[in-house]
């Protein structure tokens, strides 16, 4: 679990393609076969990471641009090239995030998993990226910076994220907890504003127009939606949900009292 308060921007120092087989290649659609064969797995070093590796262990989770990744090797000594750690990126991560597009030398946002002894200053962030959005507008507003993003069209496999985005709600972009300043459902767009401090602490404000960002919406909203759907809708066995069953029972009793049933 994370808070979306980025602790450190670091640089990607290397990447290596895993030469292993792609077991799904024969069954996958052609465009996905090429994707999986080309980027089966990537091992990445993150330099300048010593400041967040003081109590790190192999197997710990670190959010990299908002994606929860497992540390497989590290050296937290500042003398060790500024401190570094390695992670593996599987196909699901490459499909859902922009990490496969990051080049050696690119900066990424880092956050360690939250501790129970610290103040909770952001919002509940799982670092399980839902999708990517495209940066379509950048505009200065005094010392602040306004950014507008566009989400991809919804599909059956990737439903729209717009139901979970509300003005003055929160969203995690590249792992940073930000307040939504506007949501435009018709244009599949939303906007945020970065104050000067945030601009200096994260990489988002330095991204060019057309760049993709990792998006994670409010997980509590997802749980509420699923619970409400389950309560109102029918289950897999065709039985009515508890709320719907209660409403139906009340309606039946009222109709029976009125002699309509």
C-alpha cells in the first residue's frame, strides 16, 4: 500500500531483455505476439536511489511511476553509483503502464510502501495501474501548472475509468496523488494542477505533450460500485441481490394489502 507522495525521482540506468520463451505466442493475436516476444521481461537499474533504500530488503515493493514492483537485487550505499535496485517487468505490467517505453536516462518517480508509523498525507494507492492516459494540454497558471489528459476509448476488456473520476476527488498519475480539478466525460478527459513544490518533486510536469502517464483510480470507488451492483443485481445463480430482494418483498406486501397482487 502506498500514499501517492513521491519520495524521490531517480533515473533508469539500464534495461535487459529476457531471452526466455514466450509460451503464449502461438495463441496470442499477432500484434500481441510481437509485443510479447520483443518485451518479454525487462530488468532495470534505478540509480540515485540510496535515499529510499536504507531499510530495503529483497522482495520489498517499490512504486516506480505508480507501478508496484518487487525488488530482486539492490545496493543502498550512496557510493554504489548513488544507490540502485533491480526489478522485473512482466507482460501485464508492460501492457498496463508506460514503463516499457522508458529509456535509459529517463527519470521515474519512486515511493516505498507506506509505514504504519508515519502520517498518511496522500490517499490509498495500491500502485496497481489501471491504464494510461495521454497528456494533451499544458498551461501555466501563475507559478502552478495545469495539465489535461485524455483517456483511451473504453473496450469490453478495459472499461471506462471515468465513473471513478470526480472533480476534487483524487487520482494517482505516475504514482503521484493529485486532486482532480476538472472531469469531462464527453471528451474522456480530466485535469489536474501542480504547485511549484510538486513540479520539483515529480516528473509529470516535465513530460511533453503526447506523452503517456500511468493512471490509478480510487480503489474504494471500485469496491463500492461492485458492492452496490451485487446488492441490486442478480447473482450467478439467478437469485436477486439482497437489496433487490428486500425491495421486491416490500412491493409485493404493499400490493397484497391493496388487493392488487
